[in-house]
């Protein structure tokens, strides 16, 4: 069964964006999956991590969406920090951008989620 980790905060130092999770019991051989999905019921974007057992989820709720907007403007993918470990979230920007443009005007994700994404990412969607 996949483990879910929740991102509640992050920091930005110019183009270096780091999301943090409190969980320090992440498996030592976990790696970035390079894929992102949504959990429209909880109004979250979900980045996939993987190891030999399968996928695990890193959920980005609305409280960190402003930092997701900044991530799309940055020149590099963000990192996930837990304890003393930093993991680059490969393909994060491409996956997130593809999702927000797919969600725009698409109520298949649910009306509440679509409206929340359109509002939070309006600066990106206008570009």
C-alpha cells in the first residue's frame, strides 16, 4: 500500500525551491518518479515517488500552491527535503504545467478543483 507524505511548507531562495515534509522515515532507496497526478477530492497535486515496492505519494495542498506558481517560474525543478536528505523532484515543472493547462476549463476534475486551480494559477494560465 502506498505511503502518503504531506507538504505543508517550503522555501524559495531565488531559483532554488525546497518543499519540506516532517516525515523522516522515508525509505532510503526512494527516488523521484517523474510523474504527477491530482487528488481533486482533497484539492491536491500529487507527485509520485517510487521504490522497489511501488509508488508513494507526496501531496501538495492549497496551502503551498503559491509556491507551486513560483516553481513554474523557476529555472529548475524543486527539491523535497526531509531530515538531512534532499531529493530533486525531476520533471516536476513539466508535469505540473501540463496538469494545470489540462485542468483549465475542464470540469472532469470536479468543479471545485477546476475553479481553485484556475484562480491559483491564473498568472501562469494567462502567459
